[in-house]
C-alpha cells in the first residue's frame, strides 16, 4: 500500500465516521479511549485489548451501511484506519510503557552504539563502494523518522524501517545484480546504519510495532525486514570483539575511547 | 509439473488451494544461497528483481496437481558472527533449505550444524532440504555426493546437488519441498492485508488464505 493511499483511506474513514448513523460507533470508540487511558495495564494486556477492540469494531463497521459494499477490502481499510486513530490517542501511554524494560533497553542500545563509533564498514567486511557513504546517511535519515511525531501509527513506523532498509538494498542491487545480493550483504549494512545513527528509542519502536501491528498485518515481506532490523539491534546489544573483524586490543582501545566520549 | 511465477488460479477455474509457506535459507556465506533463490524465482542466473525490496526476501509460487504452493523465502546472513541471530528467522518456518558448496568441505560441516540446530530448535514438523550447490564445480569437488546422500538419508532430509549457475536441480529442489509439505494445516488464515510497501508500489497480497479453496 502506498503512503498516499493510506492517508486517503484515513481521511475517508474519518469522513464517514462523522455521518449521523455512526454516532453510536463514535461513542464506543471514545468510551474505549477514555477507559483505556484511565486503567492501568501491562504492555501485553494493552496490546491484546487494543487489537481485540480494533477487530470487533472493524467487524461492526464493515457491516455498517456506509462500508458494506466495500467487501473484504473495506474491513482491512477500516481496521487500518481504526488502528491509526486509536494509537494516536493512546500513544503516550503505550509507547515505552512504564512497566516494561523498554526505556532501559533503549538506553543500553543507545550507549552501545555510542561506544561503537570507532567501528568502520571495514570492521563488518563491507566492501568499499563509492556510494556507501551516501546510502548510509540516507538510510539513517529514514530510520530517524521513527521518532518523528508525524509517524505514530504502527504502520507508519514499519514503513520508516522498510524505507531505510530499502535504500541499502537498492545500493546492493546497484552494485551486485550479477551475483545476487542476499542477507549476507544486507545485514552488515543495516548494523552499520544503526551504529551511525545511534537511535535513542529503537527497542521502544520495535516493540510498539510488534505489540500493536496485528499479526495478520505483520507478515511476509514486512515481517522479514522487521526481523532484519530486530536482529541487527540484537547483534549490537550483544556485540563484543568477536562480532567484528578487529583485533581484541583494537576493540578494547576503541571501547575505552568510546566510553570516555560519553 | 511446476510452473513459475504463474497466478494462483488455473485457466480452467479457481478451485485450487493456495498454501503459504515460510521457507528459510541457511548456509555459510558465499555458498550461493541467494543465487539459488534468484534462479528459482527468476529462472535466470542473474537478473534485476523489481517486485521486492531486494533479493533477501523473495516469493515464488509452485503449481502442484491440486494445490498452489506459495513460498515466502527468508534469506539469512551466513557469516559465523551472525549465527546466534538465526532463530529469529527460522521461528515459524515450515521449510528450510540448508546450502553448502560441494567444492568446500567446511561449508558442509557448517551445513550439518545447521541441520542439527534446526532439528533441535525449529518447529518439529519443519521440512529440511540439503542442497549441495555449485554442482558445476565437480572437477574441484571436496564433498562426495555419496557422503551427503547418506547423511541426508540418515537424517530424513531431502537432498539434491544443485547449480544455480547451470540451472541444475533448482526447480526440482523446490518442487520436492512443495510436494513434501503438508497441505492442510500450515500457516494462518489470511485476510486481505494491507502491507506497507517500501517502494511505494502496490503489491496485492493473496487474499485466499492458506489452503482455502
């Protein structure tokens, strides 16, 4: 689905919800938001509560006269728009929830990437290519959008991740169409982009997508590239000198300097 | 007979079942995992891929007599330093292709380790295929076909020597996997999904759901 289509569907959804025959549905949605915000919930319960409500409400709305003729597509679009509508309102409560380790994990990853600033593409066996630098910066820029307030729905966050990886993948396609470019080549690029960016809320973003992007909608290619990002994050979290092509001494020296600069 | 890249529906109607399967690719870096899949998907040794973000994730359908199998192929980074990340990729996979290079004995050792790990940690019903790739390099072969064959038999694996370069046994390998996969209870049902598409192109996901008629 394209971005503009996503926003068009959203506008259409909000428009229809203003129709007089949707009054009761709107009240239910408002009631849900109010109750959710006033009830303490652990992250797992919060995720299933929201998902269940989206599913139930999307089912009701797609039976409603305004949506009835849209068929299967209608249901998918309604649930997409509902997901966005609800999570925009619940965002502050469910993003980096208090009773989770998200904030701590975010900080640990941030510190790890800061300490690893001495790592160069060579240390990840990334071949030196003229366009590497540009691609890394563009990919990091895309990934940084995860923290933009403009992109607060799980779908929009997922798109930020996929767009970032897409830039790296296009670079590899440009250079390696002959031998085929697979995960062997792509993963180191993603890892280096993460180190370059030093994101502050990466775990929060990944878990937010995982918790609130319903399973039926996080699959196939999107699920694959989400996993790529998730595994790159895990790699950095657990990194030691054996993770890179570097001598233990050089690694230790780099880490010492990295710590000092923090 | 397998046919490539076709639609899920036959000309004579739409009675076919469509089964979605997640297939993970494992094997040392450089054994030609991505070439093998490129060959399977595009039918050519090298070509540009338009539909997806890159060659790390690809899909391909195989038509069997009464079902259409759609493979979602997950490539993994084969370097040793990424080994511990592999479970994130093979989690939930219904099939795995473990690739080694017949001209490099170390890659066969690595492949056997992958098989062991899959048997221990992946889904118990996973269909595992062992592919001895670069079969065109038989003049400098290091891994005897008999050794690999008997290892595969002992471990209940599908086995073929393949060559992405000379298109040997590539379609056959995936067809054999498709035939061996259970067609009744895989994956989860699908609704029309709206997946974000990176390249801002609309790609329609199959609506039929796994194994729905």
